[in-house]
């Protein structure tokens, strides 16, 4: 799915945008699933606003912004189950992680038109630190994304800095790392942006009349152990390529060991 040069680009820069991983029909299935999940969550009174709080945006603007976020997508719709182990995804993951690839968790991130909340610059590392830093995110674009509707931004090579101190484990000092410091990653629906969990990334507010719907799949090498029990989702542990070299019990109450 990707060339050796692209794999080397990921190694050096900490990210890689891969075009056309999902077909238009597969994208449409996931779009429908996203909308149905939001509708069902609202009906069940679980329709929370997950917009990040902080001083990176003026308070009067921040209170108007909305971000819809739900975890464990594969438990809500089979289109996501197919997506996390899609042959095109697995082909890329094997080159970026290795022969053994394990799903860590899934979530959706929906920025509504004109009020979609920003993501301040941050690393994913503080949320689920691992010993060997094999963890990466695969951000699946369900809409065309550009700077107007808050496309993702990354700082190339920032993964080489290692773990950085975050404000309340959530985001980096926004004065030192403003959102516009990142390199914009415009993408088309069906494209996937892969980035290491140490790569600094974020996105601006959706100021367009278009939604920006992404689903995010986090993967790791199963031999890369977590260094702290900071995150647990029901769906953790599913193998999408190869095998888990160790036998372990998967329990609801504790993180995978």
C-alpha cells in the first residue's frame, strides 16, 4: 500500500498521509454510521459536548464550540469493525509498526459546521504511555478537510523530542505551541493520516459551513507494554495483523498487561 520511501518518511517525520485508503462507498457507510451513533446517543441522553477546555481560545468563543466524540465505534456499527482491519489499513500498519499489530481503541471526532471546536497542540502519549512508543493513530477522513473546516496539523519530526510536559495531561503550552505552528494536512474523504503518538498535532476551529467528520483508530505492537494504566476501552486487544506473542487475560476492570 505504501512504498519504502513513504515508510521512511513516516520514520523521519512522524506522520504520513495515505490517499484513497477507503472507497467512496465505504466512506458513505461510515458517515451514515457516525450520524446514527450521534442520534442514538442523543436519544439515550449520552450526547455530551467533548470540546476541550482551557485558555487556548477566548472564553466567550470557547463556550460556543462543539465536539462530538464517542469511543468503541466497532460496538456501535459493523462498518467500523470492517474499517479497523481493512486490508488497505493493515498493509500500511504492517510497514509502520511491524507484522504484529493490535488495536488499542477507536473513537469518532465530529466538528459541526461553523462551531466545531479546536484541538490545541498536543501529543497522545500522556493518555496512554508505552515503553517502546510503537503507538500510532490512524485518522480516517469522512469529509474533505482543509484549513477552513479545521483539518489536522502536525509538527514534522516532533516525535523525536520524546514525551513533553502537558497542561493537565491534555495539551501543550499554547503560547509555545500555537495551532498555526503545525503544518496543515488537507485531505480528501477516504484518506488516512497516520501519525506516531509522540508527534505534536492539533487542529483549528471549523469555521466553514461543512462538517469535519473523522474517526480515529489507535494501534500498537502488542509486545510494547503500557507504562501506566491511564486508559482502558472495552475493545482493546483485537489483533488486526499477526499474533500477540504472549498469552494474557483481557479483563474489563483493568488495562491490558
